[in-house]
C-alpha cells in the first residue's frame, strides 16, 4: 500500500517536470527562432514583392527590418520610388529634361498586426511612422474586401517625406491633419473625410527649372512663400469634393474648388480641380528672371485668356494621379 501511494505521488511530479521541460524547450526554441530569423532575407523578399516593372515601375527599398513583439515589424529608411511615364506635357510643372520619378521616404515605420481579429478572418494593422521630427499614427482594417483607413499626422516634413517629387518642384513645409476613409467592396462607394494643413509652404528653390503648361521652354522659379495651405475634402459615393482649398502667403494667394473621382487602383483616380493663383506685386518683381517669367506668360495666348483683370491666374488640373495634367483655365 505504501509503495502504491508513493507511485501515485511521484507520477504528478514527473508529469509536472516533463511539462516544465516542454515549456522551457518551446520558449528557448521560439526565442532562438525570433532572434536568429533571417530578417535581411525577409526584407529583400518584401521589397521585391512590393516593387513592380513597366512604364510606371515602382522600386521599394528598405534599409533595415526588425521584429517588434510577436506580430510586428519595424522598418527603417523606407523609400518608394515610382517612375513617371515619359509625357512631360501632362505634368503641372516638370523638369525640361522630362519628369523625374516620384519618391516617398519614411525614416521609420512600425506595423503591428492584431492577432485576435485574424481568428475571425479580419485584419487590424496599427501603424506608427516617423518623418524627421513629425509623426504619423493610425490603423488599417480589413473585413473581407472592405477596408477602413484612420490616420492622423503632425508636423510631417514635406521635404523629407518626398512629396515634392509628385509635382516635380521643390516643396517644403510641415504637414498636419487626418484621413478617415471607409472603403467598401465597390470603391465608388467610398465615404469619409480628409483634412490637411501645411504650415510654412515654400515652393521652388531658385535653381530648379520648371515648365508651365502649354510652354515648351522652361525657366528657373524663384522661391515662393505660400504661407499656410489648407485642404479639406468630403468623400461621398467615391467622389472627394474639395470643401476648402486656400493659401495666404507673402508671395502667393491661392484658392481652389472641384473634386476627385476615386478609382481602384488609386493612381487611376481622376482630379477635376480649378485653382486660382494670385502672385503679389513684390514677388512678380522679386528678380529679373521672375519679371521675365511673367512677361513670357503674358505673351502666351492661353495664359492671356487665363489671366483676369486683377492679375489672377486660373489653372485647371485634370488627368489621373498617374499622369496629372495642368492647363491654363478660362
């Protein structure tokens, strides 16, 4: 009886010891796998999968990829470069030699995938990104084919972010705002709001040559102080209506109206915007080349028709995000 009792007491102890060994082994295995996983190869694999070829080829470069928790990654020095099809007449302002590629740069991005929603077939991705001293936070959610985007950003350095390359002009400023979009299976039913404010907007650098729409020759653009740019869009049924567009700088006053018809993919979205530009007399006489620029514009029939009696220039922006087209308005 005593021997049987001892056997019964030793069995749970052995089971517990075996369980502890199994847990310890699993923890060591997972930890070793976590720290020895070939993240460099994964980085290169992700970059190659996100890159594409063609007229609008996209090249993705990742400086460093490292794990965060059990379901997250941290990416440093992320660069997304997209070639612009060789059609310089379709750009609002492009280098005379042809439009350079657009480039989006993020110094650091952290993405964390929530595990619990995956059990229900949904995806919930939390994002944090750094650009200079600015920060972007938000979430990307996917339920079946429906998506939701909720992002807020503060003091993002527009120059460091690389947004200037999308208009082929030097552009600086600090951007803050929010994006809140609900994108159903049919993207033409997208709803939401977009708010953007860029403080200290400066366009041009006195070195880069630009080419206005309808003019074959280019010229150097002196830096423009556009002050604070405010943009607000109300999105309903796949149409983003511009409810606010204004800038009030020392060199330029700007107003705009119109809409963007969203498409899938986004680069096929079609803007239909009318913008009015009013350069101050001080800027028009800023330098000899600035005076010459406005004299050349005034000699072009299209620009003559686009200029009102008070000197306001009207510009129409159309085409697609893939190839934005700017023409003198009427």
